[in-house]
C-alpha cells in the first residue's frame, strides 16, 4: 500500500514538473508573421520579442559638461562644546538669602544672580573703617608733637633723643593707618562677595542649591553652572593624512567650517577653525581640530553631535558632469559621449573627485561635450541615439526616455491574465494554430524597452506563445508614456 502511494506521489511530482516546464519552455516560438512584426519598435522605444533592429535609435538623456568652481571639503563628526563653562561658587560663607535668576535664563557678565546674608560682613567693614579713623587721629596728634619737639630741639630745650622717638611714633602710626586701609579693603571685598555675580555671559543651568541654605566657599557643587554658547565651539577629528592640506590652508588664512544637520545637507551654522591640535592621537591616527561658531540661532548645543565639513580648497574652472554619467568597467571609468551625428562613443576619463551629485573630471573630457546620463543598457560604440536634454526632461517628465518593462507590472492585471491565459493556453496547444490578436490588442508580445534588460516575454500579460488564442475578454492597451502595457478585463 505504501509503495503504491509513493509511486502515485512520484508520478504527480513528475507531472507537475512537466507542466511547469511546458509552461515556460513549451511551443511558444513566434510565427513568421509575428517575427516580421517583431522588427517594429514598441511603445517607449523598445523592441518586441520577435527581434530588434540594431539600426534604430536608443532614447537617452544627455547633458553638456560644464566648467565650474568646485569646493573641496573634508567631512567629520564632532561634538559641540561651550566656549566657556563656569561653576559659580560662593566666595564667602553665609545664608543664601535670594536667587536672582531663573533656570535656563541667559545672564550677562556682572549681573547679580544670588544674594548671601551681608550682616556680619557689613559689621566687619564698619569696624575696619572705625579702626582706621582712630589711628588717623593718633597719627595727627603725633605729628603735632613732632613739630613741637623739633622747634624745641633747635633751642636745646629738649634732648634730640626725644625728637627721634617722636618721629618713630609718627612712622608707626602711619603704617598702622595703612594696615587699617588694607583691613577696610578686605572687609569691603568680603561684603561685595555677598552679591554673587555672573563671571561670564551665558546660559544658566539647573541650580544646585535653594534659598535659605547655608552655603560655604568650599562647597563642591556650587550654586549654578553657566555656559557660554554664543559663540560656541565644536571639537572634531580628521585623519592624519589630511594634516598637510589643513596646515597649508590654515597658513593662507581662516579655514571655513560648516556645522551640518543630521541629514548632512542643511547647514546649522558657519564658522572657522581656530586651532589644530599640536599632536596626532596615535591610537586613532587622527588629529583634533576646534571650530568656533557664532551660533546666533542657538542651533548648536553643548554635548550635541554634529556633522562637520571643512573647506580646504576650491578647484577653479574644473570640468564637471553629473555623477550618474560616470560609468565603470574593467579598464576603469568612462563616459558615453554624444557626437554631432547623434551616435555615441566610449571615452575613458580620470575622475579627480566626486560626490552624490557631481564628478570633477581631471582628464578625458572637455567642456560642452555632451555625456549620457540615463539609458546606458543598450549603448555601445557607434550606437545611434535619440537625445533628450536633461534640463528639458526635468521640466517636462513626458520628455524622459520611457521606463521599459518586460510586460505587465506585478499586481496590476497579471494575476487575471495568468488565470485566464492558462486555460486558453491549453486550448491553443490542442488547436496548435495561429490566430489574430483580439480586437484592440497591440502587436504580439510585450514591449521590452529597458536598456538594462533584454527583451523578454511575460506570461499572462501579453500574447501567448506559439500563436495561441489570447485570453477571451483581454485586450492589450497602451499604457503611460513610459511604454508599459497593461491589461484590462
């Protein structure tokens, strides 16, 4: 019993394989009439499956090479850093009476941001002032005595020793008053320190202490951190191989730098490189640079990762073409040049540099020579082309070369074509006789105008193979300007 089931399964598998093989490899060669029709170009410039005329033109987009000044950039990733950062700490001990700023507020240099109880410091200042006044009074009296003793000593009424003693007393009291002035200055400074002022202009962070707390000059946390973000600095690294170019550009003047958004396109701010570090990091093989940005719109924030682009050179009057025009082969890079007779020739070139949009050509191409940018698949040396300007195609999409297709796009009528076509295919195989296409249908076979794809035939969307009857109710219709046929029921 098991052997019989196994045999039945093997026979079913073989039948299935045979059916699939017949479906794809069965009698579907085009008839003589279809072969003649196959010489005609299909919609969009492609050739039918029955054959193709190599002398027909190939639609392409082309653009003329131009001369332009091309900037040379070095790209890197950096971290924004506040130009100056200060942790504001109290310079005297006391009770914190008032906080005169809001978190996140922008403060200016010298503005009062906190107030410490000044009572004891005011008293010390008053004591120092009074002490100086007392010593100054004593000094004035000592000077008067010195004058009297000096006059008496001239008449020998007093001893000279007494005059010298009085003179020393005057000098002592003079020094005392100077010491008193120093004490006043110290007391005045301590009193002024009760007003905590911003040491720089910048942005305040989150405060570390609240009103009413006792603060000390030795506190490690301080009161608040102020960061200067206008201007702001960005630190970034570049490979050490670029160091000679960087130093050469820095020697000529300012080195412009741009801070880019995450997409690498939008420019957040423009600044200049202020310093190249004096040594290369041996672990990474990079050198650190520091750029300074005005940051007027606060697009850069301390600690933020930013893309950085440094302008190190500008290539003057260089030949430029779109990057899409540059092709690569076994022998290197080349382009297709459109000659005056609308035929193409292959031209080897040397690319000096390129990005996603344009390529700078060092050798092999001159300005105003037309290069192909789209439609390379069917091009070869001497191929005749139908040229559409890239600028015209951008302005009018209908002028673009047709996007070829090998048949019906997936999900747009192919399922019905296959379902009905399969049954008709079996009937056609039994009849084995060619017949004319249904009314309204185009030339037999789908178009294949994709330069990158050879002509091919899709099942269910075009004329059946072997001249069989097309599925009933299915008509070939001309699709969009791209030349893609579609099926409708």
